[in-house]
């Protein structure tokens, strides 16, 4: 705290008691007329004009200006209440005989001021109040003990509570409400990280948060030995670099980290000189859902980890020179460049180099790569450990928790991790793991796209597309901004990773991206209105369920109004868990519903074969997988291996389903149309039918 007492003592001010203070005030009042700015009230009982003339003759400029203020009324009002007239208030000189009039003021008790031990001498306004103002004899306290109850925050009967008491009471006070909402975490992040992404590196250098992020990136380069400073050879050109700034958010949309990434301008690389092979395998979203379906079946937790600056661990075989980062040039050696030892983000060969480094390291520690899926790495020593890799994002789980701890320890010995823990947000998918199962949804992304396209305040509807939608090419319709329409369709396509309920309307509207009309935009907004009503819908994978592979195939004959081509639809389940689904316009015109169903069944068969191969790495061997079709003629064509005139026009590539049926890899089974689950991906339905299809396909709202 600041020492005010010491400060005041340093001024060497004189001290006064009550009597000396009163005498001091009296002395100052007697000599107040020497100042042109102090105007005592002069009382002349004789009303002598000579005094008035004397006073009026000596006019001081400052006092005359001061007399024009509104305070003159106060003095005149006081004079009117006395028994004698008052001389005009003007500046007075020292020679003015005002002292002789002091005795007259003693008789006027209403305008005099009493000072203990001193006779009343002059009218003084010592309390800064109007003369006519009445002052209570009993002083009032400035702070009242009793406050109005409407000004009291909280429960009046509860009394005063400490923060510890509020913390223990879940429903008391503002602090507990803030703590329950999690806002204190948002505020704490806002204090230490920037909430906005800079547009350029010059703008980033003005913000300390982004400067620290840039320095952290360069320190990581130095730690891993990414490059070294050399003279650029004459026969080699340098590749430019640039900064990329990103605000990292959690599943609630709160900015938790500022990430500055130095990337290479890979478009300047020349094939054969700067790079050769560039392919690197990554996991498919279908493979991620199969992984989660298996975890729900086995009942183990799925964890995730993010390798910090993953590409910086990949070793570059070629000789690549890059220029120094913008804003961090070396003034001592301005002409030198960096020779890369490790890969940087932006290089064509960076993903391949990182995958080679990671896979070789895991193989050296006793892990095995999947025979079908190269991104699936496993260890089988009585208990199964599964690891799925998507570039630098890794998910893993095991039936034995100790194997998970072992894998974490092995990864930390080689790489630095920036995020580890239970899987809850991966590749835009929000995952909730409970005792009864796993729920996959994209609630945060739904809110983001609703805000992006100004649909947050839209009126919700029950289905994404009316049953009689009448969507056609609409050549005479009003044209709209194609970029805006494509952005809406692209956002919806990404959302179909966990929302099969909007698969068909999204694919239908995607056919008109070349020349969209106002009618197409209106239909797209209806999908957003449907999402507004059910933003927290997703896929539910229960724990206590079977793990049999089943498939459903269906088609919409001549569903496209442009070229009369049919729509192929299919969905595949592991037990009751929907893992993959398809909705695509066929490439040829079907001459009958039988042909359209047969082509759809062939497409579904290819997806079933891929799942069968994927499950071999999990230890499952699925044979004679049933494919449910609601067309008897298509079933007969599949089971009849003889080519006849009614099927000779069908393209040969669709007949491979017969070979799969003959090898007992699949089996075609008839199912009534009312129980056809793939119907959801072929056409629009009314509310009752639509809700039934959502139920049988395992599409539900977030469980409590």
C-alpha cells in the first residue's frame, strides 16, 4: 500500500488545535478584504451613501467579473432578511471603514456564525451551504445500516457467505453459476491467448501472444535439427516460406491456443529435383467409425494423441533449400539460406516422410501394420491394442488398459505430444463415451454453419426435404451466387460424416452446383432449418449388441429429372451400428426397376467386401454377409449365373456380384419395402416414415 502519512509529513505543514483553528479563521476573515476575490457582506445601519460611493469608486476588475456569477443572489437574499440595508457587494480597498460596521452584525443571529471562545464578528458561510439552509442538530451517518432489500444481491435470509461456502454450495450465488457454466475457463483462456487470427506476419508481430507462438515454432525447429544455415549453391534455387496463423478451439468453440505454423511454398517445387514419391496413406472416416464400433462392442475406452509438429520428424532425402522466415531474418548473414534436414509443412514429400518415420519406429517396438489398412497398427499378445493414424492425429484403444499406457510411454520417448487423453474431438467429430455406448455427433459444427449462413434464427422444420419437393433443373429460375451455394453444399457434405439423415437431400442439391437457381437455394435453406431443430442428432453405437455384418440395398428408379438416371443407395451395419452408407446417382440409364436394383446391389456388394477385408485386421472373418434387397427380380438375376437376353445389356462390371454370391462371400435376401433401411437414402418422406427410418438406422439425439 502507498504510505500517505509519510507523504503528508514531508510537506512540513503546521498543526492546529480547535481553538487555534477558530482564531485562524477569524484572522483570515478580518483580513479578507485585502484580496479582490473575497467579498465580505458589509452591513451599514445608517445606509450612508458616502460609503456606497467610496466602495463603488474602487472597482477591481477581477472582483467585478466575479460578481456576475449566480452567487450574488445568495448574498442579496441574505441582506433582504436583515433589518438594515446592505451595501452593494463590490471589491473594497483596505481604507474602506467596514470594521466599524461589525457591531451591527452581532444583533443578527440568523446570519451569524458561532465559534467557540470567539465573539460573533461577521457573516461567514463556513459550511459551504446556503444561508437559508437548515442544518439538523443531530448529525446523520453517511453509511446507513439498513439497506433497501431490493438492492441486496442474492438471498436475504441466507446471510453473508464466503467464497468457500459458495464453492461448496452448488446452487448458491453468482460464483457457483459461473463455475457450473465453465465460463471461468473461457475467461482464463481469453487472458493469455489472442482471439483473432492476424492477416499477415507484420500484424502478428504486434501481438505478444502470436510472437510467442512464432518463437515456439522456431524453437521446435532448433530442437529437432530441422535445418542448418548454409550458403546457397549457384545451381539450386531457394523455396519461399510463409506464416500460417490459426486459433485452436476445443469442442465448445473456445479458443484455447494460438498456433503459428511456418510452411513452405510447395508449389515452387519441381518434381524429380525437389521431390519424387509423395503418396502417404491416411485413415478413412469409414475406418474411424468401424474403429469406434469395435470399441463399443468390446467396451474399452478410446484415447487420442496429437504429435506436436509431426512433419518435422520426417527425414528429407532430397536436397531442399528454403529462405528464412519472414520477420526473423539474420542481419549478419542476409544472403544465406536454410538447408532442410527434416520435412516442413508444405513440402510435397512431408506426409510420406512422417508416415515412414512413425511406422518404422512402431515396427521396431514390436507393433505390426495392418494387412489391409496400412494406417491401422496393432499389437496382439493375448490382448489386442489398436492404433489408427490420420497424419499427426492418432487414436488408440485396447482391451487391456496397461497396453494403452505402454503405447503412450513409447510415443513419448520419441515424439513430443501436444494433446493426450480420452477421445472426445477427432477430425471434426465429437465423440461421447459412456458406460452404455458411444455417441458420434457434430453439434459444434452445426452451430458454426448455422451462424456462417445466417440461419441461427430460422424456424425449425421436421424433415430436411418435403415429400413433393419438385426440385428440377429450373432453367427459367432466378440465378444466384454459385460460390455461396457451393459453400452451403460443401458444408452439408462434411456434416454427412455423422448425419446420414441429410445425405439424400444434400446429394440431390449437389447436382445443381454448376448453375444454381433460387429454388435450389430455398431447398438448401430448408435443410438448415431442419438442422436448427435437431442440432444434437448423431450416431449411437450401443455396447450390449451383436457384431454381425449386414447390408441393405435400394434404388430410386429414374429419380433424376435431368437425365432419368436412377439413384443408388446402401447402408452397412455391424450389429445395429451404422458404419457406412452411400447415396449416388447411377452412371447409366436403367431400363427397369429390376436393373436399377441390381446395379444398386452390386455397388453395395463392393462396400461389403471392403468391410470384410477391414475386419480381418480386427480378427473377424465374415462370410455369406446378407444383403437385403426389396426386389425379387434383382435377387433372381444375382442367383442365376446364366446370361440371357433380358440382362445382356447390363454392363459387365455389375455382374461381379454373381461371382461373390457363388463364392459365398455374400448372400442376397429379400426384405419388404416397409422394413428397407436403405430407403432413407433414396427419396424424401413424410414425418412419420422419416422418424421410423431414423430409429431403425440408429440415428438419435444425444443421450442423457
